[in-house]
C-alpha cells in the first residue's frame, strides 16, 4: 500500500480568525514529524452552487495508515483540534490510501555556484 491521505474541506464560522487558524495548522504540521507533506488552499474560483460555502481545503500525506492513526492522538493534534473545531461551521473529512497515477516529476539536479 502507498501513502495515506487526510483531506479536510471546511466552511468557517462568521467572524473566525482564519489567518490565526492557518498559522496554527502550519505550526502543527511543522512540529509533528508523522506528517510527510501538507498543502492547503482557499477557493477563489468555484461558483457558490458547487462550493456550497466551503472555502478552504487541507491535505496531509502520511507514509502509512499507522502514522495517520498516531497523528490523531498526538498531543499537539489533540490540543489544536479544539481550536480548529471551534471555528468550523461545516466540515467534510476524507481519509484514504492514495493511488498515484501520475507522479510529480523529479526535481532538477542541484547546481553549484562557481
């Protein structure tokens, strides 16, 4: 089995301090080595009919399911979850083994300055 993904799509409550929430999320994933990679984004293009008011998505990648399970009970995650949950009006969470059909190309070789 390949990597394990955790995808969260949220609609924040009116008046939520979204910038502070995002800083907290970035700190969380930086401090917890179980998270292999993290991406987030804010929808700017989708028509309301399709987005249904959801504005932000967060995607975490783990090497394996066991790392995701350990992350769920990690003290930093447990502590941050209370702050995050308090700001959420609505949420969709998907957690799944990843199937990669088109991997990212390798990075270009490093060059050295002369």
